[in-house]
DNA sequence: GATGCGATTCACT
DNA sequence: GTGAATCGCATCG
């Protein structure tokens, strides 16, 4: 399933569960993702230009983790998924903590509410305790420290299997900054109406300094 | 060898 | 709702 184009895999990750056993078990339900393509097709992707030592995981086996450090302080977690021979990954942008809430709260003391525990890529990684040490690990390994469950446990009695809920609705949108043929491709996917989905951000990151 | 930008979050008003 | 802080990576010469 993961051996397909990221834009095809991304919506399938919505509703999937991520479980971390790095400390006390924490499980989150994925509510927002963003696909990143390979060479030449996605200017926003780390793999747009070439393979480097940093993004090598995006060229590796599908189902593995790609963890990167950004803005000098934040870790972000991606799931590697791509067609054979093409780099690609899906960034996990937001999720809802469904198990281990107290542990997540301990890792995110600044979160004002449980809703904010994993709302945002870096927050989600922090809530799970994910760091760069996990770059390249197999998320499908049943014995791994962090696992991706496409078929959710469903301990709450609901049908939480992977994939968008027909009634909940699937939100999609093109990512700003992508031009050409890629502009028509929806790179972002989220569960419509879910409170943990981060609000749309302004396209332009603010300038720095008094200038 | 040096410079610019980035898939963000937090604190304050 | 808006502005500021932060480190590493990739690119250019």
C-alpha cells in the first residue's frame, strides 16, 4: 500500500494510528498529512533536487521513518512512501492523542489543552518523543519503538480503520509555492471538521529583523 | 569558505 | 492576531 505515489498514500494514512514505546506508550490518530514528491516534481520537497546524506531516508524502503530537524529546534516525522525508484514521503502534520495522554502532556507542558498536544508537525513528534535518532527506522516492524498501524486497534469501539471517513469528509488542497503541473495536485489531506487539524497558515513566513 | 533560507512554535497584546 | 527566535543544510564561488 505504501509502495505508491505519496499523493495516493497520504489520504490512506488519515485515521491510521501511530504508537510510540519510547517511554510510556503513546498512541495518536493521524488527522492531517502532507505529501512530498521526488526529484523535479515537488519544489517543496527535500528530495526535489538530489539525494543527500540528510534526505537519504526518502529514497529508502517504504514504511520507514524520515525524521528531520528544522528551524534549529523542531523535529518532524515523515512516513516514507513512493513508487519504486522514486523518492517520496508523507509528513505527519497533526493528530489526536488517543492513548497515553498524560505522557504526552508531560512532553508538551506548554500545551494549553489536549487538543494541542499533537496539533502541528513538531508538536506531534514531541508528543511521541520522536527525535533524529529514529531517522530511518522501520515503522512497520512490530517490535520497533515507533509503529504505524494502518488498521487501527479500535479500542474505542468505533470503526477507525485507515482511510478517510465517508461521513467525516476528506479535505484536500494544493500546497502554496508549487508551480507547474504540480499546482493541480492536491498535496495536503486532512480529516474535515476534526478539531486537531491545524488551521491554515499564512503562506509567507515573516521576515526577520528590523529590515 | 561564506551566506541564505527553511515542511515552525512560542510569547505577548 | 502578530512578531521574534533558532540551527542545520544546501548552494554558490
